[in-house]
C-alpha cells in the first residue's frame, strides 16, 4: 500500500470517528436541552403553585376574618376553585418530574433551586 493510500485510509477513519463523535455529541446536547426545558417548566409550575397557595391563604383569611365565618372547608365556594387549581398544578408537576426522570434527569436536580 502506497503512502498516499495509507494517508487516505487514516483520513477516512478519522472522518468516520469525527462523524460518530459529533452525532453522539449532538444527541447528548439534544437530551440535555430537553432536560433543561423540562426543569424550567417544573420550576415555573412550582412558582405558579406557590402563588395559588398564597391566594388560598388570602381567601381563607377573607372568609374567616372579613366575612366573619366561623369555619372554612374545602367545599366552601371561595376555597373550592383554588384547591382544584392547586391540585391540577400538583398533578402537572408530578407528570413533568416523572418525564424528567424518565429522560435521564437526576432526582436531586429537582430539589436544587434554579440559579
């Protein structure tokens, strides 16, 4: 085999290895991008849940103090809708977290606050 043929063979092998490397790197970047998007969605949903929980506290306060009612239950008109919103958000958070873990995300990353 002539030197030029050996050189061509080495270059072809190098190009094949580079192509394989970039394909794997691209797939990993896509995977990490998907995980990042999922984590961002989870953080946003958690923020919404905190706001709704705060709203629930305000509604309970208004019902007990401003309206003078002696008690509040989950069936109280002012409370029921907010509890349903909170339940829906919790289900959505659980679904997103399950998807995050299924795609290879780490559970401890879900407990780490965003920067």
